[in-house]
C-alpha cells in the first residue's frame, strides 16, 4: 500500500515538474531564462520550449509597439506664455535581455523620460512653434527620449504632440489678432480693387474723349439696362459733355430794345393802377406810374 502511494506521488510530482518545464512563447514575445539568478543563452524563440523545473525561471517580453499617452505637462514657453501640452509616444523593445536586466520597469522609465523631455521642449520653444511647427518638435522630442532609452534596449518609434491648451486670455488675444489680420487683408484687397477700377475708368474716359459717339452709345446702353428692370420710374442721366454739345449747336435768338418792355409799362400792365400799390411805391421812394 505504501509503495502504491509512493508511486502515485512520484507520478504526480513528475507531471507537475513536466508542466512547469514546458513553456509556450507567443510569436510577438521572447523568453528570457534565469537559471539560479543568472541569464543563460539567448532569449527563447516563439513556440514551445523546455526549462529545468524549480531551477529556471522565464520572463516573457513583448516586442509589440506600445502606445503610451504622456500626461499633460504645464510649462512656460520661451516667449513667456503658460501652456499645457500632452502627447503620445510609440516605442518597442528591441533587446529583451537589456530591457529586463538594465532597468527595473522599462515602461515606467520611458514614461518618466517622456514627461521631462516634453517639459524641456515646452521651455525651449515659442508658442507659434507649438501651434504650427509640431513636426520638427515631434522629431526633437523623439530624439531626446530615444537617447537614454537605447541603453535599456528600447527603441522610440515616434512621438506626437496631441494638444496645446492655452489660457482663455491668450485665446481671446489670438482671436482679436486673427480678426485684425483678416480685416487688414480685406481692406488691402478692397483698396487694390478700387485702384484697378480707377485705372480702367481712366482708360475708358480717355477713349470716350477721343470718340464722342462712344459716350452717346454708353448712354443708350445705360437706358436699356435701366429699362430692363421694369421700374415705374426711369432716371436718365445726361452727361455734361452732351449738354455742352447741345448748347453749342442751338442757335441764339436775337433780342432788341423794342422786344423788352419798359419797367413802368411792365409794372402798369401787371399792377393795373392799384392805389394801395402806388402808395406803397411812394413810401419806398419809387416813382409812381401814370394811370
């Protein structure tokens, strides 16, 4: 009976040892084996691998690209503007042995380096660079983070600045600046249009001065355009040149002294010898006319 129990115990112990000795490494992983505290050989490749039970210990390291958000960091730019900037970092392990041996927690280490590097970038840059020149800042930030990460067996794939949060007062100032810039551009465009239009009008006036008939044709065209609107009131402009042309071609009537009535006769004709009118004329110093 005792022998039977011993056999079953040995079988169970062997099954447990066999289960502990067989490990499965996935395609995107590598296995770093520690034998009595020392790393042996190269990291285990994907597939099933065997280790010595109760002696070896294997840690699996993922080689996939890890996406880590960088918490928003507040800082003062080189032009003295307080901003909050957050970013995201993409990195992967290229040397599993160094990632396990040389640093305690490579993900935490990369995150801390990313935060300090982001603050440094904020202090070295101006606000306009953070808003419009992010590609260059992303490259500089990736280089700053990758420099210490190389010793940890980690490669920084890329870093992207996600958002730049500005104070409300700065947002209002930038909005007013943009509005003033758009207003300036609109005024320049309007002034340029007026300048070009005045040049064209001057050329048209010069052409019409050389050809007077063109002015009359333009007048007739204006009449046609106004009449097409079906308005009840027609406003007809007469150019000064046309009036001068008509005045120069109208014969003047000859006037003589006989055609002009004398002042007294004219008064008598219109007033008809009214006594009240005569008395008023005498009071004003005028000679009364004969009845």
